[in-house]
């Protein structure tokens, strides 16, 4: 995913062997179209079921975002299918937002009232009990099922909420890349975010036949921002949003970043929409500070040892 000169997000295509870039297409494979994608197409997650690739991405209007789906057989030519969760209303399905930037809970509630907001979605890479399954959401995480892989019905209540007592999720959580099947269950990575807007990556293990059942989870984050390029950049959730950077020179943008670092308002963002396993190695493909694409890796067996039964 990249932001162009017009600050609209498009989705590109690159091929990696582990952490080595093999090739990258010169032009995007998905570009924004229409009112719902006015600010772009972002945060793609891809799953392959049989001979079809299913991409979930955020269609961002500039005000709200919805999960859209596109399909492909070669990862280069994609067919857009539009909104996947048409009847999903954030508040009606138990959603709640954390307060930030001085807004009251009532202000946040009014902002979300009647909204069909949805994002951060991925599809399980095989059918479960004859149905397609999707996991999605920010602030809380939901599950949804489908007969055709395109149109989804959401379980009424969130599948998972931030746990501030036993764990470290003191603000909210957000779904990560598509679940990975292991011999112990579905490995699900998710983002846990604190009140300082620091993103960290955590893990769950779900039952293979019943994705609503959590078998185990990590007690501490498995990956956190540490490098300089992970701690500051042109971050979309910066106070004031992209307006804080858009139209400014590079020097002026850097001054905004430096000031935010000094006063502690710079979000620290690592955002992982892609993960693959190769030769017992888990490769994470993630964005750092909404500015660069990175790769990190760990032994899958080492990660599985960090999971504790719940």
C-alpha cells in the first residue's frame, strides 16, 4: 500500500523471498474509485481458497471506512465486489471507541451513531464447516461467516475485546493478518494499542473447527516498535490526521514530527497486514510509521511456545 502525491492510498504488488525483495510492479493493482474510496484503498489482507485469492481492504472515504472485497486468480488483475458487511452497524453490534484528543465519551458515541464503519478484515484461508469465515475490527474484533465468500453476516457481539486486567491492551485491539493454520489450531496475530498510541503485535490460538473458541494467547506482545523508523513518521493517526503534514515541505513535516517526539504525542505504529510461514519461519510484513514497508521473522515453533492456555 502506498500514498501518492494526492495522499490517496493505492495497493501495489511485490514479490518477496523471505525478507528479500524479488520484484515490484511499477503501477498499483488496485486504485481508488468512487465515493467510498475517495481517500483510497488501504490495509489489504489476502487469503487463497482453492484457486481464488480474496483480498479484504479498507475503502476509505476520508470520513469513514468499510471493508471491501476483491478477488483474483493471479494477484495482478483484481475484480472489486464492494462492501462485504453491508448491514454491520458499529454500535448496534456492541462496538465502542476509546476516547482520545480530549473528546468525551458522548462525543465519540455521536460520531459513531448510525455508522456502518468496519475495517481490518481478513478471511480464513479455508472453509470451516462449509462456510467462509472472516475476522475483522478495530477497538473490538468480530467474526463473520459467508456462503459465497463475498457477502458476510456478522456474529452479533464482538468475538474479542481488549483485556486490561490480565493483559496489556489498555486502549483497544485491532485484527492483524489472515489466520495461519497450524497443527495446534489457527494462529491469529492482532494489534494491541495503548493510550499513548503505541501499536504492538500479539497472538491467539483458535480452535480449527470452531473459530469462536480461543485456546491460548500470548501474555506479552511478540513484537513492538523499537527502531527509529518505527517510532516516528507521517502517521495517519497523528493528531490532526494527514492535514498536519499535507501541503507542507519535507522540512516542515520533519519539524512537526520532531515537535511531536519532544512532547510525547507521536504515535508509534507497526501495522502488520501480512504474515506467511516458510520452513518453520514466520515472516511478518508490516508497515512502520505509515512510511516504509518492513519484514521481520521468528521461528514458528518458538512463537507457539509463547502461547498459554486460557
